[in-house]
C-alpha cells in the first residue's frame, strides 16, 4: 500500500457578493409585490402573506454575513429571484467545468504539478448541471489531464467522499495523482423566494490535489486516515430529476429546489458528526490534545461551535476551528475545503488536523491530516 498526501488546494471565488442587507431588501420587495398581487385572497384568509426576512435573524441564526454568487442581478431582481446564467452551446465549456478548471489550476500550481501528470479527476458536487457526459471528463479535457474522470454526488459531503475515493486508489497503486474538484453553483438550486432558506447558500469551486506520498520535498499534508458514513434522511432533499417529465411535473415547483427541515437537521446531524469524529480519532489513536485544527463543513456557526467544543472537550481557541461561512455562506461540499485551503499553511511539521463535512443523505466524511 502506498501513502497519500494532499499537495495543493485551489479556490475559485465569484466576483459578485451579496450582503445580508442587499438580500433582505430584494426579498422584502418580492414579498410586498406578492402580497399586493394576492391582497384579496390574503384579506379573505385564503392565503398567508409572504413574511418579511431580516438581516438580524440571518446573522443570529446562521453566522452568515454575505455570499458570493455567479449572478447577482437575477437573484436581487424581485420579479425574478433566481440567478440569470446564459445557456451555453454544447461545444462551449459548461459553467461547472469553467469554474472547476480555475480551482484545479490553482491546486496544480500550488503542488507544482502539470495537468498531464494527473491520472484521475473526480468532480464531486451536490448538483451537476447535466446528467452526462460527466462534468469531470470535460474538466479532464480542458485541463489536459490524463487517465480517467467521473462525477459523484454525496451532497455537502462530496469533497471528503471524493478525497477518500481518490486516496484509496492512490493507496492501491492504480493511480498516482488525482484532482478532486467541487464546483458548487448552489445559487441555482436554492429557492430565493423562501425566507426560511434564502440566505443559506453561495457559489464557489474548490479543488484538492492528492499524490502518492513518495519522495515529496514540497510542503504537503499526509493523509493519515479517511472515513465516510451515511444514514438515510429526507430532511434535506431536492426532488428535481429526469423522471419529472414522466411524472408530468415540469412546472415551477418548490421541491425542484433545495428543501430542508433545518431544525431537525440541526438536532440530528450534530450528534452524528460529533460521534463520527470522536470514533475516527479514537480508532487512529488521535487525542483531542493532538489536534491543532478542525476544518468543518460550513453550514451554521452554532453547529460548528458545538462540534468544536464536543471534539476538543473545551471551547476552541482562536483560529483552531476557522469558519469561512460568514463570507461565503454554505457552499455545500466546498466549505470545509475553503476553510482548509485558507487556514492551513501556518501549521508546523507534525501538526494534525481534521477536515470534516456533513449534510444531506445524511452523510459525514472526515480526513485526518498531518503537516509535513
Ligand atoms: N427572517 C426572519 N425570520 C425568519 C427567517 C428570516 N429569513 N427565516 C425563518 N424565520 C423565522 C421562522 O419563521 C421562525 O418563526 P416562528 O418561530 O414564528 O415559527 C423563526 O424565525 C425561527 O425559525 P427556525 O427555522 O426555527 O430558525 P433556526 O434557528 O432553526 O435557524 C437555520 C434556521 C436554517 C439557520 C438552522 O435551522 C440551521 O442552520 N439548520 C441546519 C442547516 C444545515 O446544516 N443544513 C444543511 C444544509 S446542506
């Protein structure tokens, strides 16, 4: 069995950001328009008015202060309330491929590796803009990577599940280098007209370069161990899919977008994740005192505070459990990789950390790494 290392990461961040205040102004304008349009039905008690959103609620409930998006104007247009992204010809790069390639190139540059020396590209994301051909194969071609490529989807846990998949192939010797890329266009499957969730997501792409750990002289993270787990739940769900035409359900329906029972997710996922990390650490002989950093999935600040405290057995010190959700919001599978990419370079040789993502499925994935 070969050893595995992470030698590079990359983050593509869209140019446009939406603050909570901007988001709430647009949402409330939409709500007022809807309520004016349906004034008679609301007055007759046949329909509930659309309630206003509040920036104070958003930051208190989630810790999110802004999000990056691929298209701002469409989302903030009260008559549209969704991103406006021009369709592309089949022979033009798809949007996921384009932003994924940007993140991959940054990861390759950090690792000092040519794309041609990559044997595997996994495009692991919570939604893919088409069924086939795989976005990963398109990214492989645009990069000029070798070997083979495939897509996978484990929602918010896609990155860590992708890392385990690639790491296992490197360990076995079937490949030498892999890119795990997470282009997340969450803005296109978020229901911006629903105040319960309109603030949750943002867009981004991340990439992780993994290599056989043999004669590496550049800075890297040794992959000590990976672990994935799933447990079925309907509490985070998106019903959009190819059977909709067969079901005669092609209209604008709420369940074609992200749906969640946020309170239940909160209550059920916290113990699942805390237990998962504790068991993974125990099985690898890693004590809480050995941990220098936790790069958690970026969905909710209170959730991360709770998990950090549970794992470490105390309040995390400043910088020990970095959050990026205040700037990026929830970027699904990419969140823990952004946190890792932006908050790991300062670690010293021998320092240990855990990347952990969790979400729909339910799913939870953890990667224990040591700085070298
Ligand atoms: N503005 C103002 N009020 C709002 C609001 C908004 N945008 N959205 C909801 N509210 C209201 C609710 O209607 C509710 O009012 P009520 O008490 O009169 O019924 C109240 O605020 C509390 O709402 P609730 O949904 O219970 O809030 P919460 O504290 O659970 O926070 C989440 C909501 C989504 C931030 C939180 O549940 C969460 O983060 N859950 C986990 C999410 C997660 O990890 N998902 C994984 C996604 S991949």
